[in-house]
C-alpha cells in the first residue's frame, strides 16, 4: 500500500526516517509458536470509542497497522456484539497483502472467527454472506442457530452455559489457525485475559481526550494482573502512538496453546 502519514520507531532503538511496509511487517511479524494478539485503539484518557464507535479514534496510521496485522494472522477473532455494532464486512485484503500471504504458503485471506454464545447473528451480513473464506463461530453446546447461518459458517461448539474460550482456541489451532488476531470487543478481551490466553497487545493511542462516558478497552469480571513487557513504541507524524506489549518468547505457552509443529 502507499505510505501516507509517516510512522517512525522511537523505542527501544530509534529508526531514522519513516518505516516502510516491510519494516513495519518485520517489527510485528508472525510468532514462532501459536500466538494470540489483541489489537485496540483508545484515546489518551482511555476511551475505547468516540461517539459510540472506535472509528472516531482511528486515523490513517492506525488503519495502516490495522491492515498489516490482518495480513499477518491466520484467524481474525471478534465478539458478535462488536461484529454487529461496528458493521463488519467481509474480511478481504488488497492485492499486495494477498501476494505476501501466497508467497508464504498462507491462504489469501484470514478466517473470520466470531464468538457468540446466543448465536444472535445475521447470515445475510456481508462478513458471512460475502466472505472469501468460510467463517467459524465459537458458541455454546446448546445454542440454536438462526435459519441460514449453517449455510454460511461452521459452528464450533465449546462449552455448556458459556463459550469456553480455552477450548475454542485449542480447536482453532487444531485447524491450523495458529496466529490469531483479536479485534475485540472489551468483554471478549476481558474474558481472554481472565483465561490467561493473551500473548500480545497492540494498542494505538489517539492524541485526544474523549471525556467521561465511554468504556475502557477491557470489560467484565476482574482477574489477576499479568506482566506484559513493552516491546516497541512507534510514533506517527500526527501524534498517534502505537505500542506493542508481548510475553517473553521464553515464557511457557499460555493456557490453550498447542505446541508448535
């Protein structure tokens, strides 16, 4: 893609000049073992939305990294509420990113994975009806799908009463989706954190104050704090910061992680 607003690395070792797409790709990369990465954007005062939507916080630099992270993943994980509210369309990549994936033996587009305990989903929504790769839905054992959903998505039943995210992630990895990118929402992020499934957080900080009202990037029941070391800080010319936090590669795999092949 063409580079618009310049992005530079300012920590740990500054890189002189704007980062190219290959340099950005190398900074994030694909992990050497099964890996769950979470990506969010927030305001400087911690809001996850502006006027009810995350799009108000995201500018061109964030969208550039957003698209690159999608290129790197095998599966794109999202909660059903976020899918509906943000109006997800089919997960497609541009020609350059599809070529990058083909050159590395990957499917041209990642697989959309939706978490829905109730299966309150619309099979006609473009993310299902127009998907280049058949989506997967993680749901409860007893959830009843709406008419037409089974025609456009595969259901993975994992858990009685609620979706068992550890079991669901293990099943994704059994299907070859080792590199999973979660785009939210906050309750899904909170549940993944509580289950100790998060390997990495990529957080874009927009240079604005949203004020009181919007929630944080995480929500739900409390859980024990976990260390997640800072790996790099990128700064865009418009004042946006992009922070990457990740587990130490030498740490034991988190819950639900299958050994790398």
